[in-house]
């Protein structure tokens, strides 16, 4: 009886328990290939993304195309951080200014500019899409001082309202450093300088002619004595 039980137990262990399959070189190669595929899918370099580059392709599109890393951004449900105002290139002849800015570390759907002269209300420009980093403002008066601010917006709201921006500028010479706002003064137009120079030259020429006429003609006629 005991012998029969031992025999049945050996048969059960032999046929019912699965045997371990030995690893073959092919299995090892498959596992190594899977590990390499996982590593190749992970981005290994940063995307060619510049916060200040005009018409910059969004980093999400670069990430999909090149499997690269994007810089960190704030959460989409938060209002964007303020952009950083860059160089303001003045064009005196055309009475315009080319405003450059850099994108914040936040999701942005569009930008716009706020521009106003000292003592005047801010004027809002048309919106620009998220790839823009510069815009031109026209109709500026020579010799006038202007304030300019860049505003970023997404679904959560604007980076900063117009009133705090205007109050933040105050009457300082340059506005807050590395902020979204700044001040500039339009120089006189070159044609105005030429006209002024011509006017001064004409006045000097008339004075010289008047002095010569007085010396050679009118002096004798009016009987002015000559000095010996």
C-alpha cells in the first residue's frame, strides 16, 4: 500500500509539475533587444528650443519629431509667468519701434503689447500667436517717451493685468529689470535735423551778408566816420 502511494506521488511530480526551460542564446538576445528599444525610446538630449527666437516651433512638436527633452513649464491651469522684454529697436525715420521679447516658462497661447505715452491710457495691440517673439508698433511721435509691456495669455488668464503693469513702471528711466515692461524715447527724425541745420546755416549766412552790406554801403551813405 505504501509502495503504491509513493509510486503515484512520483508519477504526479513527473508529469504535472512543469519543467524549467533552459535559456538559449536567442532568448538572451531578445531580452537585450527589448532593453535597447526601451532605452532608445527615452529622450537623451534637450530640444533646440530658444525662448527668445522669433517664430519658434513649440517644444512639444520638437519633442515628438526628435524625441528630445523640453524645458520645464508651469501647470496649464495656472496663468503664465510674465514674458521678458528684450531689445526695442527704434526707427526714427519711420516713426516706429520693433519690440523683442522672450517667452516665459509657461504654456502660452498668444501675446499682445500694451503701449502708452506718459500720462495716456495703454493701447492694446492685436494678438500674436505663441510662436511670435517680436512685433512692430507704428505712429510714434519724435521726442515722445513711451511705455511698452508684453502680456502672455493662456486658458487660465493673462500674465499680468494692464493696471499693475502701468503702476510698476512709474516714472523710472528703464522700468523693472528683466521684466515685461520698459520705457523708451523716440529720437528726432533725421529730416528734422537736416531742416534745423539748414535753418541755422541760412540764418548765419543772412547775418554775414548783412554785416558786409553795412560795412561797404550803408556806412558811407549814413555818414558813419571811418576809423584811421
